[in-house]
C-alpha cells in the first residue's frame, strides 16, 4: 500500500465516524438551532468527503478538471458552512 492509499483509508474512516455520529445526533436533536448546526456540519463534511475522493475520477478526467472540481466542492462546503453559520448566529 502506498502512503496515499493509507491516508485515504484513514480519512475515510474519520469521515464515516463523523457522518455516523452526527446523523445519530440529528435524529435525537431534530429541531431548533442544534438541529440546524448538525445539518450544517453534515452537509459540509459530505462536500469535503466528495472533494477528497474525487481522486478516483483521475482516470476519466484530466488533472486540471479534477483540480477544478475539487476546488469547487471544497469551496462549496466551506461557503455553505460560513453562510449557514452566519444565518444561525443572526437568528
């Protein structure tokens, strides 16, 4: 196994743990600000997960397109978190 594969497996485990824990918490705290924050975290983590695992499309896309997609998904995740966090803080 290469170092990149080990890192991808490790981050996959972390992403799955985060998604599992926050999905379970979303069921418990379904309403109010806590529920909104949990949904923000879930969407952000999902978008960051997608950006990290776009590597598997490397055989289908050229390097420049892959970097553009990764940048867009990361920016979307962080932008979603910033916008949603500002909306929650405002209310």
